[in-house]
C-alpha cells in the first residue's frame, strides 16, 4: 500500500489542477508586471502572506520551490531577482510553471520529483527553500526536514507552511463532529478507506503532530526564528471559525 501513495497523489494533483484548484491558478501577466520590491505577496498557508523580512534580499539568491508548482510563487521570486528551481510531482503543476516562464521570458529549472525520496541536489545548493502546505501528502516528515537541511547552504533559510492536524479530526459530511483519531494515516487504515480516498481524488493525506513539524525541524538541525498561525479560506473546513488550522515557520541552517 505504501509504495504507491505518492503516485496516486501525483495524479490527484493533476486532476485538481485541471479543475481549477486555487493552488493551480498561475499569476497573470498583469500580476507579474505589478511586482516590485515593496509590492508582492506569496502564501505558505491559505490566507496570510509570508512576511517580506522572512526572505531578506532575494536578488541573486538560489531558491528552491519544494512541492510548490502551479506558477504562483516562482514567477514572483524570479521577478525579484532570485534564481529559481521548482520541484513537484504533478505534471500539470509543472506545466503551469513552464507556461508562465515562456510567457514572461525568464529562465527556471523545472524538475519532476518526489520529496519522499532523496532530493536530486548536491549538499548546500540553495539559499532559500519555499515549502508551502504540502507535507500532509507525505507519511515521513522527518525525511523532508532532513533533506531540506542537507540541500541548504549554511545560513540558508527554510520557509515552511503546514497544517496542525485539526482538519483530520473531521469528515466533510460531519464538519464539526470529531470522528477520526490522530494521527491520521491512510496506510494504516482498512484497505477500503485507502481505496476510497484514491478513487474519489481526495489525495492520500496524513496528519502530523507538532513534535514532527516543529520538533522535526529542530532535530534536523534547524534553528526556528519565527512563526505564525493561519486558517482556511472561506470555502475550507468549518473548524476555521473556531481555531487556526495552519502554521508557517521560518528556520535557519546554522
């Protein structure tokens, strides 16, 4: 069961992108042109833009968009002078990156890859990793943090968004009734549940504890410098009315 969930998720994201998912709508030419050093914003979590000071000077920096395809953030970073690489396992999300790059005439390294595997980069390759909410599609988050630490330069910055697990307590047909114990792991549930998620294009998703999310970054060797919490957009889970469901962190490799 566990050797195919990333392939299912790759196909699922292709379907979501074809159907116009919020995170698959690339920036327009007008939005690209409007970017200046003062006027820009990117999302690690659904609603709050990441603080500009988290990035520092972007010009000339080598930036990895990890599981960040869709043509939403890399065009902005490129416009601000960063040298961008995108790694994602969705063909549709990567095609969106190619389309924007062709339209605006800039260079970007586009790689189809799976972050559950060793990242295809040398040690110390990047100054910044931008990793918006996506490790919910990965069973082993510790591996992701360890690989981020490896491919960042000393002094490099990891900017990550992730959910806090609350959404996994509920089901769509019972939006405020707790029905699932945590951790939520489809690979350890009855086969029928796994197959339903795959067939319905729900994505094979996993809850992760703060021990994994925050503690995992610390165990990998990072130094956490800042964080904030966020909620779903209006069309998201009902729990958003009562509690934040997401967190974004800034961490530095010493």
